[in-house]
């Protein structure tokens, strides 16, 4: 826990960290699906394990830092998911979408 950091600072740090983690996690989802549908199931599984493992490590670290930073990180992750899913849905060529 980070008692020397106030709740406001923890939220201010956790939100962008969660958004970055979500952007990477959901941004690589298209790559994972492309590998899976392209016949590279082994590579897709390795990528999926790496995605989940990385996300787990990030949130484990946030949990060690305190409850507010963890909660803000989760909110950032969900915000990034919302933005990416909305972008893919609104894109006319969503099959060729790539993270910027």
C-alpha cells in the first residue's frame, strides 16, 4: 500500500496505467484472432498467454500499491476496452483495424 500518496494521486496514476494496459491488451486482440483464424493456433495461444500474463502482472503490481490505484487501473482498462470496441464497430473496414 502507498500511505504516503493520497487517493487522488493514486487515481491519477492508476487511470493512465490501466488505460495503457487495456490499449495494449485489447489492441493485440485483433492480432491474436488473425493468428488463430490464419492457422497459427500455437502462436495465437502463446500470444494469448502473454497477453493475460502481462495484464495479470500489471494488476498484481497495482494491487500491491493500494486499493485506489487498483480501482483506477480497472476503470482505465474498461475505458480503453470501450474506446477500442467502439472504434472497431464504427470502422467500415473493421477487419483491417490496427491499433494506432
